[in-house]
C-alpha cells in the first residue's frame, strides 16, 4: 500500500491508513508483551508469570500443577506456547492461535488426582472461577475446540465464550404457577366440573363456596348426568 505524501498532516487523511482492520488481526500472531516471558525461557519462569494471572477459582497448588503440566506439553510447540503466553498476559487483548494438547480417551485431563475437561480447567484458572462444565462455547475461528472432537483439544481460554444457562427464567415460571396449583388442590375435594381446570378468577368463588356445600344453582351449573 502506498502512503500519502507528507505523512498525513493535520488536514490529511493519513489516519485512514493507521489501524489494521479487526478481521485481519485474527490471522496475525502478536508477540508477548515486552515484560512477559517467551517460549525460549525456562518453564519455571513461564509458570510463575502465568500464575500471576489466575482468577482464584482453584487452589494455588492445583493451579500450579495444571499450568506446569500444560507448559511442559507445549515446550516442543513453541509457537503455541507463545500464543498461550500472549493470550494470558494480555487478558485476550491480542489475537492468539489455538493452544492444543492431545485428547485423552474419555476426553478428560487428570491433574493432582482430579479429572476434568481440559478446556474447562484452564478457563476456570484464567477467566471464570465459577464456571460450570456445560457453559462454554467455542469461537468461530477455533479449529481444535473441544466440541469438534479432534485428536487435539484447544485449551486457549480466549477461544471460548461463556454461555448463560436459561434455567433461571424457567424456575421463575414454575414459582408463579405454584400458588394457583396449591389453591386448586386444597379446595378441590371432588372431580372438577366438566373436567376443566380452575383459572385465577375462579379461586375466590371456591373459597366462599367449597365444593362439599355447592348444589344446583349455588354458583356452579349442574353437570349433565349428575343428580
């Protein structure tokens, strides 16, 4: 691309050529920040740096074991290790590539005597400490997401998004229907007339005229076939 002469002064349009479009940055691997370690550093130094960014959802001992295990697995894949360092030390501000480990037979990873899904373990450590295992959805550009069932699994926490469960709304509906059901059961000693359910407007009528005392002409029509 040819720039404008004069470097784009105050009245020029040089600013139009400054930022890189977001869709292009997804394909560019940014280097780690200057104060962050790189894949060439010792494992201990990398683990120490990554531990500083944990969110506290797991104990320090468990988090350290999990991070040590991951760094050792990635030591031979320096580009992916650099991608992990970039993602974690910038809190996802810079785009990063997939960070993969081998998928196990049952899909779970064992760390310090505990088993769990690998992408969930590292998402809890670095992003959402109260995350549940069914709340993750991978981003479109993740090629090795857990749900894709590849031989390798991406554990980059910034390649996943948290999905809110709709269960809260459903529980609210059940609570609203509870009182109506309770009143119906409490005051319906016999079968309902005509097989119809009682709506909210009939509740007051039933309270004043219990079914045991209701006869023909006292608030309910006599059903066919009844004496």
